[in-house]
C-alpha cells in the first residue's frame, strides 16, 4: 500500500472521529438541556391538571346551564305552538258551525214572536230549540270560547262590527243598542265580531 493511500485513509479516519466526537458533543448538549428543562416542565405539568380541571368544571357547568335554558325555551315554544294550534283548530270549527247557531237563534225568535206562540206544539218546539242552543253554548264554553254579545255597552271596534247607526237621545253616542249577531273569541283570537247597531247623536234641525 502506498504512503499516499495510507495518508488518505488516515485523514478519513480522523474526519470520522471528529464527526463522531461532534455528534457526541451535540447529543450531550441536547441531553443536558433536557435535563435542565425537565424539572420546570414537570413542575408546570404538575400544576396544569389542577387549573385545567377547574376550567373544565366551569366550562361544563356553564354548558349544563345553557342546555337547561335551551331545553326550557324549547318546552315553552312547544307549549305555545300546541296552544296556538288548538286555538286555531277550535276557531276554524266554530267559524264553520256558527251559521247553524245563528239559524237556530232566528228560529227561536220566530217561534217566540209567532201568533201561535201559545200553541202547546209551538211551546214544545220552542223549548226544544232553546235546549239545543243551550247545549251548543255550553260546548263552546267547555272549549274556552267566549260569546261576544254586548248590550248597552260602548262600541268596541276590536270586537264589534257596526252594521248601522241609530240616532237617539236616550243613549250616549257610540253605545251598542241592538245585537244582530253574537261574536266569538278564544284567548286573544277573534273568531268573528259581533254585529250591532250603534247609537248616534240626533241630528240638529236647522231653524228657518
């Protein structure tokens, strides 16, 4: 083997040794840093669980309260929706059946004012019609429907429908004088207004 070759190998061996020594130094320094930093990290990790646990408890408690509030709001909305649906269904049914009650009332009034009103057959017929009307009105009350039948009360445009006015000095202007057809309502929902005649002030006659 030539001297040049030996020198080359020797140089390469020295370089390998230097690299190993350098890696050793780097490894040693890294391990030293880890050893120095380990106590602080272990101390921090020992403290963090307590803080994290408190934060987690607070977070879960807040989340639980929000869930309860959301559930309560959902229950209230469901109750309101059911009540609204029930009132709507009853209102539709009453609106459809009300004309039959109107016809029944007209039949009672016709029988009552008939020239043969004293006839036993008419009396019996009238009693039957009144019983039917009473049963109808009782059913409406059971459903929560109230009848609007104003008499001698101030006219309320939210509940009454004025079909005509009547001049008179026996009542204040704007008073309900005659009920032509009762109205119905359920809760805050107006099913139909009551039709009435409203009093008006007498017209002043101009002096000639």
